[in-house]
């Protein structure tokens, strides 16, 4: 028995008369293959299987074969999302620190560039002291540019 999940938009066909009408309508045009997606409880399936000379393919068998690959892809996507969230929080902390120290106004446009160990904010090269203060964030980072204007926020990893 299948459990109906209306939250997923599932509606299982149960009316035998409707099943017969669907199959009768299908027989109005010639076809050689039929794919039933999500057969649910099988009310329609039992009528479809009675059709002669039809290559009837059940989608659920294909889905079972795809399941491990889909699960692996979903796990990889989840890991990538978690990594991106962590990185964005680091950027936010960096931006908040620069704002707090008066090096940028995070509510206005700015450009921050870190290249070859040098930090440039809005075209002005920052002192070694400033670089050292933000070394906790900058350490291990490759070159990058952060640009914010009225409409966009962009992080470019060079």
C-alpha cells in the first residue's frame, strides 16, 4: 500500500471507470510504447498491462537503479552548500570588521582587492598593520576581489 502525500501533489487514481476510460482513449491512436510515471497503487496499471503489442516500461524500476547516483549527487550538493555558507560567513565577518574599523562603509559601494599579499580598499593600498590585523581572514586565501555597488555584490577569486 502506498501512502499519499498531498504536500507533494500526489493524487492516486482509484476510480475503475476512469481507468477504463483512459485506456479506451489511449486506444484511439496507434502507439508502440507506453511509460507510466508513478503508478501509485496500480489502479491504471492493471488495465494498461492488458493492452496488446505495447512495450510497457515502469519508471519505478529505472528510478531504483538511479537512486544511489542521485543520493551521491545530493550529498555532494549538500557538502558544497555547507562549504559555501561557511565561506560567505567568513566574508561577512571580514566586511563587518572593515566597516567597524571605518575602512569601508558597507552600506555604500566599495572594492576590496587582495593580491600577492597586498590589500587594496577602494583603490588605496593598505598598510602592513591593516593586513596583519586581518591576517586571520586573509591567511590561506588566494587572490580575490570583492565589489559592491548599488545593485550587485560580487566576489571574484582570481
